[in-house]
């Protein structure tokens, strides 16, 4: 009889341990949900732009850039970045992501910001537009702009031609070559 009592006690102990583990797991999920809720609130306080497919072809890369500023301020993980970005997709962009998500991040794959941004830019910043912007950067000349206007324009375009200005020396040369001749002498 003592042995039967010990076996029952062991079964009860295992059941209690399993129940406690289940409570701890649920509390962990509640904590994660609460933290995500707080992150979303903080993110929305920064007033990030929503993304719609309406607008010019430069809206996509600018939207990504603005989100990255917010992510840096908030200290987001890769997965949180994707979650918050997807939250800002509207209309057909949201529909596009619903249809694309499973292919980009198959079930069990942790979403990654770099992959999301590449896929997003592939969809909403066409190769033709990228080439056009790169050419615009390569052909940028000061002409009638004052030096401040030229610097501002020069600062906007390298993101479209990162290979051309990876090296700081190449970037400086590119800037110099765009100046009016009388400023270079």
C-alpha cells in the first residue's frame, strides 16, 4: 500500500509540475504580448508613415528609411521591425504582403528585416527606377544650383547608387566632379 501511495504522489507531483509549467508558459506569452503592445504604442507615437502603393516610385525607399530611423530609436529586433512595418502597409500593399509572406518567411522561419526590405524594394522600387536614379546621380552637376542646393541634392542620391560611392574617396571625387569648373580650381 505504501508503494501505491508513492506512485500516486509521483503522478500528482508530475501533474502539478505540468500545470505550473503551463501557467509559466502562458505568463511568458502574456508578457511578450504586453511588451509588443507597448512597442506598438511607442512606435505609433513616432507617427510613422503608412505605405500605400499610390505615389511616386521614390516613396518606397523613403518609407523604409523613415521606418529604420524609428526602429533605431526603439531598439527593435529584426522580427519586431518586420511586424511593425507590415502593420503600416495599406490597401494593395497589405494584400501583396499577405500573398508574399509565406514564400518569403515559410512557417517556422523568423522574419528578418533585411530580407523584408529587399523583397519590398524589389516590388515597389523597380529596377528601371533604380537605374534611372543611379544615372541621375552619375549625371548630377551643380550648373545653376548654389553650393548648398548641390550638396542637398548630392546627399539624397547616393542611396540609389551605393556601389558608386562605397569608398569615401570615390564619393568625394564624385562630388568634386559635379561642381562647376570655377569652384574646382
